């Protein structure tokens, strides 16, 4: 059974945990085992235990993010050794793009990354779908490894004295579970703050997207206009003619909670064409879409990036389809 090693930066620990949950079925079926540095026991030497796994585990997941690339240890030690073993066909290395970063020019940029097309996990409307794609690639890699000649080579027996020494040096003295997360309770204050932060993120997302749309497409002009703390307009012109107008607002007398999209420019807060609501599970806050204008897609557990992309798609899709 191949072992899967997570090479990651601790800033991405929450995303690593979500990925490991998606790999649960593979572990239940005995397809893989997983390991990461949070399984190091008290009293163990951290570097030597990590070295043991980076030099022996058969599948290595590079959980790529700006923090991963900025980490000297992740980049110069773990990633470098992983690629050495990959090139020697001693392991299979899979880049998993967690967050947007300039990874194509990295040494692992030549490898096929996951999720599909190397689209960062945090940019997917549904992160579960993104991590499911990663899990499927890990399953394929495990199958390839099981069928590879190197995985079928007999293990050479070591002298008993040497084996005893190795056991003393490498075996965990205090094994423990990595499943240590407890349920969290989110107050209405937490949810309201998350809604404010999400609205601000969506506003920046639209402003930057309109600028980039204009820069990439001759004849198009994008205008972002902030009305107040709770509302902005987004307008797209083609050859001077307005082809899309949208209002994004939060709050209002009728719809006090949520972030709402309305076609056209309006100061009215009593109706909308799409709405994003703040929800929570036992671990995190997230957004959900009602699926009214987003082509019937009622998507669960949206990140801020995913939620912003759903609203942007409502605006841009008709232009892309020539409507």
C-alpha cells in the first residue's frame, strides 16, 4: 500500500485537512496511507522524521500556494528531494494548487497539476469538487504505483541488529491521531463580520476584473463605481454602448442579510436576481448561492473567491455567448 506524504506550509493547514477528509475513502479501502508533520510524536526529532518520509513515501503531494513557494524548507528541501525521487522513478509527485501563485515557472511546473488545468482550489465555486478531483488523481497514482516494477521488488532482509537500531531511530514513540479538531461555534457577530469581509472581497474582485477585461479586450471598457459601504455598480461598454450593468449590494430593509445581485443599476434594496447567504458548519464560515440567476446552480460551501466568480459569471456569461 503506497504512503502519501503531504508537503505543505502550515499557513495552508486548514486546506490540507479538507483534502485529507476527501482522501478518507481511499484510506478506508486500504488504497493508501497518509502522513504529514502533525503526526510527529513528542520527543521525536522533527527533521529526521520528515526526512524519513520524504525519502520513503511513494506518493508526494506538493500543496502549492504563495506560502509554500516562499518557504525555504518546503521549496529547497522537501520539493527538491521529492523531484529527485520522482525523476528517479522512486516516487510519484503530484502538485496540488491550493491558492493562486506563480507556480508554472517552478521546477515542478512541468508536471501535470491538479485540480483540472491547475486551477487553484480556492478559486473553485465548490471546494469539495476541487478536492474530489485531487482524490481521483491520488487513486490513479496509487494504481500506477501498485503496477510499477519498482513497487513489486522484494524487500531485502536486514540483519537483526541493524533492524533493531532502525526501529529505535525511526518508529514513532508516541503515536497519535491527527484528527484533533473540535466543533466550533460561530456567533451572529462572526457571521455579520464574514459578510462584510466577503462583500469587500467581491467589490475588489469586480473592480480588478473590470480593469483586466478592458486591458485584454479592445473595444471593451469596464467601469466600477462604489456608491457607499454597502453597494457598488459594475458596467461594461462595448464600442461605447453599454452591454452589461449590475448592482451588488448588502443589507437593506427587506433583505438585511446576504449579498445580493441585481441586474441594472439601482438604489432599490427590495428585490434581487441572485443572493449569497452566509452559512457555517462545525469548522468554518462559507457562502451559499440561491441559484436564481446563476443558471440554476445552487452551490454549497462557497469560498469568497467562488462566490465572487459566480456573480461575475452572471455578468460576463451573456457577453461571452453573444447574447
